[in-house]
């Protein structure tokens, strides 16, 4: 199912704006990932993925002549053979969707990355075991309760997989299970017993199915987050779609809060894992809302091969094209997650160039968007560039800070506020107008090399404290 092309309004709401040099860095991240972020199928990190293509927001989904990639509707149901549904099962307040199911018509290659938080939710443990063979066919997710640090958590997750498998005609080990919500509260099984049989009959291959599932995985999110693209591999039309959730407790160090990705491309579990592990270094790992790394972070990709392309089993042009398309999806979702941070009014993007290498560029850009002082200044439309330099200075890595330029941009224009790590005269009134927009870009030139990267965050507002002051109420 190809789906419909997205309009300019759709792509703006999706937070897509990938036309910058740093948007595509897919490798170069740390190798010392904890077990939670380790490769489940053998295979090292991917070589750098091709630079991310100009996105279709400016041309309303028109096909790029280089990548032949288009943005379409459909989310996780855009790829052939995937269906999804979401419903209210009773975990949350009455009437609020809290249980989602995504199913492939056939067995899939499966890949996943998980939180590096030492405290991990029970579903992560069950999922890691279930997909240790690199295979899965369905994803089950509840919201409203994290099933973490709770009595019987693993047993509940396993029983939920078993019930889903029974109603879908699958094996229990073919189910990915996820939970998100309040930590430390016991998760009752009754909502699963009540909801799974209904969900199995409501699975929908249209965009409505994906939208329903996207709503069901939300917690403090204010909008569902979906995206899908279509592209070609060896003359075969392929699709990758995704949904994600996350608004607070966002400082991923492997993947994201929860992201579920589906594709009909044919690719081996080993190469799928390789692509995902390389990708998250410059997509999900480059966002930050509040500096907290969740216990339940997970990103999962299922690939069912129904597009009919020659199966990707090694590095090469086909793998690079697949990885580039995957990156378009993950960066879009990452930006939407940052833009929907709890209480946020602005998306903040930091683009770093001229760094000694890509790894340092990643650390510097994320350090800037993660600074609470900088985030508060953006909320107040205050061009306090000293906070940018401060955040750069405590980023890890071997680099100097005596020749840094800083420029701030938005739809209202741009202003250079720092040159050579020193004040550059500018109009405070004009800078405030630039910062009054809801999407801000901070450009940093370190003048020390060719490394570049981008990171995404949001402003820090009064509402963030209000939301988290009574999160459980």
C-alpha cells in the first residue's frame, strides 16, 4: 500500500526539515554501548550512510531525482503486509487509548536497541529474549504503566505475549512487547485479557490503523507522531513507516522513548540491526527534552520483505539506500519528539560544523540543546549566546574553544551573535524577534575540522514543572 503524498502542512506538523549538511550522519557514535544497546545479531557498525536528501516539505512530497524518495501517509501501515490498531483497555482513565498492536502478515527480520539505563522495564527483558533469533511478527504496546520495578512484571509481559500469539495464530516468541507510563506500579493483566481479543479483530491496513496505534502509545504527548516514506531498491518500490511516543524523560542513549518502525524491504536480521544501530547515533540519540534517560526506551524495526527486492545481506549500494531511507524516518520522528517536549513552545535545533570529527560535533550539538539555561533563554526569546559557549565548553572531547562562531536563525531571519568566541554587536530587538518563532536553529562553527552533526531539543517552560509536579494524578 503506497499511501498518499503528504501536504506541506503535513510535513511542517511532522517537524521535517532535513535539508542541512549534518542531518544524515548515521555512524560515528560510541562503541562502548551497554548491553541494552548492543547488537543482537552479529555485524559491526555501518559505514557512513549517504547524506540525507533534500526533504519533500518544500515541494509537497515531490520525488527527489537522486533518492527517488517520497513522503507518504500510512505510518506503520504504509509498508505492504502490515496492519495496526489501538484501543482503550482500561489501563488509563476511561476512554483513553492505551493498548496498541502492530502485526505483519508474514514473519519479519527484527532489530532493536534498548535503553542504557541500568534499571530496565520488564518488557525489555522479554522482548530481548523473544527476538534473540532476529525474528518477530507483531508488536504489542501498552501506555499508562511502565511495568517497571513492579511485582510480576516479567510474568505479565510474557502472559500478554502469549495471549496476543493465541489470537493472532503466532508463537509467543514472535511478539515484541513494550510498556510506557508510570514506574513502580503493578500492571494488572485484566486490560490485556479484555483488550487483546478486540484488537486482533480491529487490525487495519489503512492509515487509520497506524493513527490509532500511534494514539494508543502516547503518555504526556500532545500529538501522535507518525511518518512514512517510499523509495526504490533494485527497481522495487519499498516503504518504511514509523510511529513514536515521548514527551518527557527524554535523553536517549541508544534509541528513543518508544519507536516502532516497519518496512516491506527484504533485509537480513544482521544487516537490519547494523542499520538501526548505526542510525540511532545521529537521530534518536541526538534529542533531549529534560536530561532523563527512561527505563523503557526501545526502538524496534520489523522488515517483512514483501516489496520483493533482492534481500540485503551485505554492505553495498542497496544497504546504503535502505539506511538513508531509514534515516529520513528516524530523524523526522526524533524532531517530532523534541518538538512535543513536555510544556514546550519551541523546537530548538543545533547544527555544528567545523568540528575535529563527527563524534565531537554530535557531543557539542547535543550539549547545547540539553542545557537548561539555554533552553530557558530560548523560552524567553533571549539571545544569551554565552550559554551556548558554556554548553560547548563542558561537552566531552578534545577540542579548543577560542575560535567559535554562533549564529541564530528562524523564519524571521538570522543574526550572528558571536565571532571568534567573542561578542559580535547585534540588535537585541531583532534577535528577540528571531527567537519569538516556534522553530529556532543555532548554528555553531568550530573552525577545527570537517566534522558536522545536528541535535534537537525544546525550550524549558513553566508548564514542564506543572506537568511533572502532578504526573501521577
